């Protein structure tokens, strides 16, 4: 899953992620773009659940088996509770705002590099913006032009096409159109 969470309505995406995370541990992280974290939480809960099932229905029963089951169930509950907290923090907490700030800093630094003619620096910063929000049309446009200025026509044209397809408000329509007219 790509990290398009910055484009989603925060309350809608957060509510959906929390609701699904209540039922499927780790799924909320996956919905919010933290795929590896979500898969790890799901795997840990799955292994703990497997231990509980083996403790309940395994060949050995007795007092030690009961303590094992209680310990595994308690740890599974703690991991599940942490996953719910993590989903809430990512959807509604300061973490989301800090991502916006980091995105803005990379975007601003990329523009400074771009305007100063440092296209390698601009490419690096605009790629960082797109890692946080892969549908940012401004970063896509400037990244495409920086690639074109560096002589990487294939990557530049591919990014311009993507920018054109994502630009619902037609903000960059004229500029992108000029590049396609020049290449025809």
C-alpha cells in the first residue's frame, strides 16, 4: 500500500483504521500506510494466539499450562492495546502533524535547490515529499522538471504524465502541456 494517508480525510481514515484494528490487529497500521509495522503486529498476535490454542488443546494440561495460557493471553492483550494506541496516535495525534511539517520542510528545501539550479538536491527533497504523500502534484511537477533538467527525459516524462493524471484541479495543466507539445 502506498502512503497516501495525508490525502485522506483524517477523521474518516482514522475511524476506519481504528474500527478494523479492533477486529484485526495490525490492519489499522496497514490502512494508515505502516505496512511492515502492521504485519509485525499481526504476526506477533498470531503467534501468541497459536500458543494459547496449543496450551488449551495440547497434550499437556495442568497448572503450568494454565499459567502459560494466562501469560500469553495477557501479552497478546498488551500488543493489541498498543496497536490500537498506535493507530490512534498516527491518525489523530501529533504524529500526523509532524508528518505535515516534515513534508513541508522537504518541499521548501526542494524548491530552494530547484530555484538555485541544484537539481540533484531538488530531486532528493521532492522524492522525500513523495514518500510521505505520493499524490502531491506540486512535488511531482518539480521532480519531473528537475529530472528533465538533469537530462533524465524518461523519468521526467513519466512523472509529468503521473502529475497530469493526479492534477484534478488542473493547477499544472498548462506547464505539463508545454512539455508534451515540445516532445511531439
